[in-house]
C-alpha cells in the first residue's frame, strides 16, 4: 500500500477485531517497522511485550483494561509498548521517551495497516495491574497497548470505511502557523 | 512509495539539505499526514509552526540551535511541532502530549520521505530562545524541529544510501518479549 494511503486509511478499529490468528511473520514485520523509528540521540528506549497466549490476553483485558476497551479481548495478539524514562533524554521535565515511543508506535500502526491488519492504540488501562500481570519492571512506564488482528469481515479498507467517514480532526488552518505563532499559513 | 519502503528508508539527513524551495503543496501534504495521526481521546494537541522566511530561519538556527544542528540553516523550510501539555491526557505524570506529538511527527517524516524530501528531527535547541523568536506561548512545549528540503544531489534514495548503511539499531530480540517480560519472542 502507498505510504500516503496507509497514513490516510489508518484508523482505530477495536470494534473490528477477528479472533483469527495473525502469522508470526506479520507480527515480526510490525515490530520491525517500530524498531526502525528515530529517537532522541538514537537511544531507542522502546520495549514491546507481545501477548499471544489467550489466557493472558483474557486476564490482562479483564483485569487491567477500562470498560470501553474490554472489547479488545477478541484479538489474537496484543502489543504493549513501554520504556524506562531514565533510558531517554529529559529536558526541563520534557520526557522524550514518550515522544520516541510515539514515533515507533506510528510506524507499527502503519505497517499493520499496510498488511491489512487492524489496530487500536489504547491508553485506558490500569498501569499497575498491567505491569503486574506481565512482570514489567517497576521503573518502566507503559504508553499504550494495541490489539493486532485481522478485520472481522472483508478487507481492511471495507472494515475502516464507516469509521473513516466519521473521523473528526481539527482543520489544518487551526493547527498551523507561518513564520510566527498566530500568523496564518493559508492552507486553503 | 510503498509504506514499508518509506519506513525502512526514512533516515535523518541534516547533511543532505538543498536550499532549493519546497512547493507549498508538498509542505501541505506533510502537515496533512501529521494531522491524521491518532491521539489520546482524539485531543489532537499538536501545533506546527512552518518557517519559510530565510531571515527567520537564519535567526532561529543561529540563535537557538545547538552547534551540531547549525548545518540545518541551509533548509528552505523548518517545521516546529509543539503543544500545550494541558491540552492532553496526563496519567500519573505520564504526559501524553509527547506521545501524541511523536505519532504525528512520524507521519510527517514518512510523508516527506514518500515525496522525496529529507528531514531530521532535532531536539538540540534552546527552547526558551526558540519560543521567543517565534512567539510561541509560555505554556507550550516544543518537542522537535525538523528541516524539510530536497536532497542536495540525486534522489532521496541516493542521498540516504550511505547513512542507511551506517544505521545502528538494537536487534529485535533485544527489545521484544513474548507473553511476559524477559521471555524471548524468538524472532530469529
């Protein structure tokens, strides 16, 4: 899939998760995409816990996810992205590990979209419980978790169609300035 | 360009910046890619200051960039990505604005790569001075700045070749676990 197409058709699809297994090769491809992201001083603070054991997925979702995210239990794969904030640059309280995890995560999401797989990065979970279930060390912080799955029916494009129609984003003119804060970029 | 190709060939190329102007349409396309990123609760905290005025680029780079980043002065376009941390979710000190800016920035970088343009996200700058030059409000934090430019010579692929050969990343086996922290994913 073309890059711009993957960027524009990537959307969060927790309601479209098939329980059909995802091949190990595809799991590796999305992790490989994440691995290639840039990071501050190339420190690469990211770690990924990939859950494929159904019992552990059940335990984690039921025990640590917010109510609205319980639907993710369907997924055959869950990927947790986390880091130790001490492993990355901090500038006057600006903790770059989170920025760097965002860079890596977007690569992962786009690679999944390209492979026809659905994702949904979720921040609604009990971090303490999640870390407990998975044995993630005390000093680490979990940024998000995403299910990775085939869509319930049809292709990725079919599954995403309705959701993309409803997608809500600020206009470019609301979030961009030219040369100085407050000066319109006139992007039409 | 195929998504996986853009992800694998994206690299930071501050030594390859041509001063040739970048068309407004291409600037808009990379901003549009950033705009479509996901964010916590869809809060979209991102703002972009696009600098195309040569005098302002000169002033900002000379006055606010670290020594190693002075070379970016060549670029015809600089893009600053920033947000007010109060505009996004905070969970026990975990400030999601940085994660969300990372998601948006990676879309921007990949769209640029796809268009044959070079980028280099930089965190080495004086945030106070930069905000002063551009009039960015007190409460905002700048995550990174990237030049956006055509490569000095040849295509993107030509320009990136040497740098990609030298790219250093942790192995997948060092950063991934299966089902539980410490348990090898065996990614070969």
